[in-house]
């Protein structure tokens, strides 16, 4: 379990304007065994059914993606054992 807080400060004398962008924040990935490859192509993957993500706002990985949440729980099965 981690409790992470990220704070950013402009250390220059210039005004910093941050534009809305698709990427940002903090990201991480789960175990590679939680991904199945449909066609052998790197970008054509889907998640195993025994892999789950829940947050304080949703119990869906798709709904939670690209949202700001207070906590996240990623869990599933790896080689027949529970991984939390």
C-alpha cells in the first residue's frame, strides 16, 4: 500500500500556463499476466476477466480510466494465486 502526494511548483519568474492534455498525473501498470493478446500484435490486447480495478468512485476499470480518484484497488489472479 502506498500513499502518494504529488505537488508541483513553478520555480521560474515566468508565468506557467498548463494546458489541458490527455496525458498527465500518475500511471502504473499491473502484472503482464493480466493481459491476453488477441492476435499477437502488441497493441491489440484485452484484460483477463480475473483482473479487477475498483476506486472510490467506480467499480469499473473503463469508467475509472482518466479520472481523479482518492484511492484505487487493483487485484486479480496470478498463476492461480490471489494478488492484491
